[in-house]
């Protein structure tokens, strides 16, 4: 989902950053990555609820801002895995952004949370990228640098919704966009090279493909087939699947069939769809039924519902109202470990 304005506003406020020399991104992408700091141990989960929640399949949550109170709430909900975001232009151009990312990563790890970063390039005005292997390789070099500086992050998702996203250099941004299978092949060919290069530099890093979009164009299916045709290996393959379990299950089950036993399937965004049908009760049911449904059927190894924070411009996704009042979904999350299985 593209909610760039809200996320960037929060991140800019957090780091107090100002835009610097725009050429810094290109320069950094050409530099050799810094040596990785020594790996620090990740402590055990801080609560009994968190320990119980680690049973397969894993339940995570999306939290873009990683504020201290938000991370403590995640821990208190018995959730052990968090998906957040790193924007490559800000990383390359703004030193304070890197410092905040390091502080956020340390804070999450110290609370016993396993952090996955989705790394992509949304920043500033939307622009359309054609298929550009050179731009994708520059991203790989930058990703190696980022991973080297954040060794306590557990996993890394490379790009986001690249089947439809016009800012990813795999062909979706062309006019007209390349076909979904071709975009998937373009991404898969890049992944083969990037996976080997990143694993060579950081063997311990878990590498996850960018999540395909639950979008009205329904390009995810062709994209996955094209990507799988390239013979990729990955630590996990990701999709996005919104709606209550009868809806989200359709995507998850079909994606699992396409992926087969080549890699675990992670659903890195799920939850309630926005629209006139939305209500707090609908949102709670979408989260509850998808979490419980996947617990029963174990189609996906992990779920990361979207999201913890509430964007005032897109309020359908947060666990609180814009004024901070808890929604029913938050009440259910608080009590889910004590509820009997349906």
C-alpha cells in the first residue's frame, strides 16, 4: 500500500532531517559497503505472552515509525515480529536518518522483537521507472551497505509491491506497463544476482522477496509465475492479501500452490480493506478470521497485519482511531492468547 505522505511525515519528524545533496544517493550506491559490526545477541522475549506467540505460524505486525510506546505495545500484545520500512534515498542522503534507524533497530532488539525491514525507494514525487537492470544493481549495493549497519535486524524484504509499483525498476512503470509475467521475470533475474551478492556479504541475513500487491489489476498471479520461472531461491516469498479469511485465503492458497516447496510463504500485509463497507467490527473480523484461519490451515509461515499506526489520511489501517481511542481489533489482540480456538 502506498501511504508515502504519512510515513515520510512521521519519519522526517522523528529524525529532524532536511534534504541534502541529491547526488549523495548515486555516490553511496557506488561505494564499497562498510564492514558489519559484530553481531549482538537478541534477548529472549520479555513476556510469557510473547514466548507463547512464537508458535508456528508466526504472527507479526507492521509498524512504520517504531516509536518506543508502539514497540512496548507490540511486545505486550504477545507479538514477536515487526515489519518496518527503510527508504533508500533518505538512507543515502540524510545521516540522521541512518542514526534513527540504528536506534530503532537496537530498541526493537532489546525488547526481544525480531525486526524485518522492507527496503525500497519511495521518496518525494512519484516517478515512473522503466525496466533498468543498472538501477536494480545500484539498489543491491546500497542494500548490502544498509544490512551491514543494522546487524540486529532479523530479515530483509527487497522492494515492495513491485508487480504494480511504478517506482521499482522492473517494468511496471513503463507506459504501458510490461506484462505481469515479464515484470516477474525481470525481478527474478535481478533477485538471482542480488541474493547471491547479499548472502556472500551477509550469510546470516534472511532475504524475502517484495510482497505482491492485493490490487484490482490482479497482477500478482502472473508476477509470481514469472518470478518462479527464473528458478530463484529465497528465504521466503511474500504476498499481500487483504480482507477476511474467505477473501485473503484465496490469494494465500493460490500463491502457496504457485510457490510450492521452493520457499516459505510470508504474508507481509493483510487485514481490512478500506471502502464504504469498512467499520471497526469489519476490521476486527478481517484480522481475527485471517489470523485464526491461517493458524488452522497453516498456508503461510508468517502473517504481518497492516498496521499498528493510524494514518489520518487513510484511517482504515490502524488499531486505534485517529484520536487514539482503541478499536475492537486492539481489544481482540489483547485477549487473543486467552481465547479458545473457534
